[in-house]
C-alpha cells in the first residue's frame, strides 16, 4: 500500500517540478531571445541605412558590447550581400544570403526572426542567426542585422547546461521543424528529433502543445517528460527524468520499512497470540451462540460467564433480537408493496444504498440496458461511455455528499454493442423524523432517438452537405473561438483563404454534376493534407478556408504549398476532355494589432487576390505590415 500510494505521489511531485522547471527555462530562453532582438534593434537605429563597409565595421567595433550576446554580428544589404561583420572572419564579407531561409523570412515578414540551425559558410560552426530587418523611413526593406549564436559554445543555452535532474535527467531544446538545438550529447546537435511513433508527446510539442506526460527516451528508458514553448523563436524546451531515478528514494524507504515491520511482527506475535487467546475465549462462546440465533437454531443467547460486561452484552442482544424480529415483519410487508410498484412501472427505475451502490433495478430498466440483475456495480460503470464516465461518477458523489438531485444525460453501451442515450434523475431518500439518509431512488429514460435528431440538426447547421466540410457559419464560429484564445493567451494561429482558378469552365462545359465531383475531390484532398486539429470549410461556391490553430507562419506556408501542389494534380474528365484547377492562396496569422477577426480575414483575402494577380497557382503571405502597404 505504501508503494502504490507513494509511487503516485512521487510521480505527481516530480511532474509538478518538471512542469515548473520547463516553464521557467522556456521563460528564461524567451527573455534571452527578446533581449538579443532589442540589442540588434538598438544597433539598427545607430547604423541606419548606410551600406559602407568600412563605416559599418567601425560602428560594429564601437558597439562590441554586442559580443556579450553573440559570437559575431553581420550586416547585409537589401540584396542579401553581407557588407560588414565583427569580429572579422575571412571570406564572410561579400557572401550572398538572398537564397537563405532567414533572409527570405525577414524580407517577407519584416519581423524579428530566429533562423533554422545551419553551418556557417565562412566560420564552419553550427549556429542560428538571430536577426532583425533594416527598414528605411518609408518602411521599405533595406537589409538585415544578424547576431550569430553558436550551438556548441553559445551562452544562450548556458542555463540549460546547468540544469540538474539527478544523475540521468537532462534538458533539451529543438526547433518547431524538428531539429535539435541543445542536448547534453553534443553529437545530436542539428540532428532530427525522434519520429512521432517513437515519442508522440514530443511530436505534439512540435505542433505547439505544452504539457507533461511519460514516454520512452532514445535509450529505451521510460521517463517523465515536460514541454514548454519559446514562441518568439518557435523553439521547444523539453525536460526528461527517468522513472526509475524518480522512484529511487521511495524504493529505499519501502525496503527499510518492510524489514522494520517484519522484525517487529516476529517479536510481538507470540505474546499477542497468548494474550488474545485468554481474553477472547468467552467472546468465542458468545460468537457461536449469536451465529446459532442467526441461523434459527436458538431464539436467545445464554452465556455462562462471571464477567458482568459480557452478561450485559448478552441481555442487550436478546432485547435487540426481539425488536429486530418485529421490524423484519413490518419491513417484509413494505418490501412486498414496493416490489409490486417497481415491477409494474413502465419506466426504468433503480434503488441504491447510502454509499451509492445499486441494490435494485426493475425489469423495465434491465430490459432497457440489456443486463442481468446480478451484474456488479463495477461492470455496470464500465459500460458507461468512457467520455461520460468520469463526469457521471463525480456528479454521483456530489449528489451523495450534498443530498442534491442527480440529473445527468450520458451514453451507455449495451452488451449487444447498441449505444443508448439515457436521461437519469435520482433523488436522495431521507427519514422525515431525523433526516437520516437511506439511499437514492432514480428514474431512467431512453432518449437515444431524440439525441440523434438533435445531433443531425446541429451537424447540418454547421456543415456543407456536398463536401461534408464546415460551412460559413461553422467556420466563423471556430474562427471566433481561435481569435478569442489568441487575445487571451497569444496562442499563434494561421488562416488560409483560397478559391479555385479555372473552375468556371468545368461548370459551364461539364455541368454542375461535374463541378460538384471536382469540389468533393478537392475537399477530400484538403482535409487529408492538413492536421487533425485544423478546421477546413467550404464557405460557398468555390471559396474555401483553412484555420490552423497553434500554428506558426513557417508551418502555415508549408501546409499551403502542400495544398497547392496536391490540388493541382486533381482532374476530372468529360467527353474526352480533362479539366483541372489551381489554387491562389492567401496566408496570414492573427496579429496583436488586429481589432477584430475581420482584420485577419481581409488580409488573407487580399493575399489570395494578390496571388491571382501574380499569375495564379501561388501562395502569398500577407502579414499586418504587408497589408498596410497594399492599402
């Protein structure tokens, strides 16, 4: 018992510690990233838009305090060519970075950005680039300022290297794209994290989830895990503590406790055996006679003993037994009436004792549930739908504790696998004289048909009948929920809006049946390509929308490109002619300056139109600053 109780307490305590430590580390890394962004922004205000290499190098030397934040600082012009660096590295000035991922992101979003890990072409070290855009007075992109952070020796992860979780616990950092940034095993830096099948909790964290659980590590050990997000950099901080190490103190304590009790029991057993044998001899005779009264072999007990206390017990027992016999006769009469009423009732009814265990179910209820009268309480609870079981049990305990009515609708799986919706209403029965609780009496109704009709009506109200996707009403409700979460917790979400290029000829030449077939195929492909947590909608005609909760801009672009490619491969044929469509997709994310959901919708719609103006079959990212320029 001590082991089972202690194991749960130890695991919960360690989980709380890991959760706190992971949040603390994530907050600290977030602060480090924000501080580096601010340092680069201050440098940007100093150097302005000057691209003179000698002048820039002189300014970088003057501001060499930045070396406390970075291993090096670079400045690039609007074409991506590096025009200054400090400390100077041979071959770095003049390098072209226009095709680099971080340059394209800065030029597109014009927001501070932390790059994916890469190996420097001039320095040859593993690094990430913390960078901010250079903008002129008109807000035009004129280049970037970047700070180099080494993954092998950078001070950014010094705090993680000092984390101590026993002998085997450790901390790690990875990007949202799945690359290791920090790990005690240096050989794993810049490697890919384990697959989703190996560690599903880490895969959830890559999609933006924060939490803790237990899972398997690379070496096969079961470990407690906790994950927290570093949102400004799209990084994940993970803490890992092997279960055997977490339970080591408990194991040692149980071992000592076992031997102490074992030795004490051996020493006390002979003495206790002798004492109890002397004391309990008269009680043994009393027990035998009471047992005989219980089975009808005698009417009263007659104990031959000089102990006054036992004589008083025997006298009291005989009096109570006489009164009990009278009460049993009255109870049998009442029970006969109650059984007749319950058995004749057309509705399902049940009775429980004061502890909440069912003691009677009438034939109507047994027939409704498809069970036998001798079914145990545990087996009956096991047939309640798993999603309703915990809530029903908690409400049941609350009703027993407060004497309030139990009113609940839940799902019940019959033995023949038929799923029922049941409406339960139970009331506590008390004695009017002293308020003593006797138990509960409940009524059960089968409301399966009514719930099915309600479910169909709710589904039809928010879904498109042709494709099965969300309709405009359902999509707008989920958009409002995601936007409310963003305003409360700053959880990032992305929005994709697009319609179909070249769809009109399909309807005009092949008819609406051919157009409907194309829409159904497109809906299947789009629903397959996005994540299970995403929401896909057909808003009307050939207009579609995709909401990507807890999704960064990089992930949203990747999904948009995948949709564009896969839909472009769909085709339908009519009278020997093959028809296909392309997508013009507008991509945006919720922005802290958005006053309402409409701001994000307008940006995504404008991005879609811009994609059409650029020749269609494309993806255009339209952030808040981009939209202001378009206006």
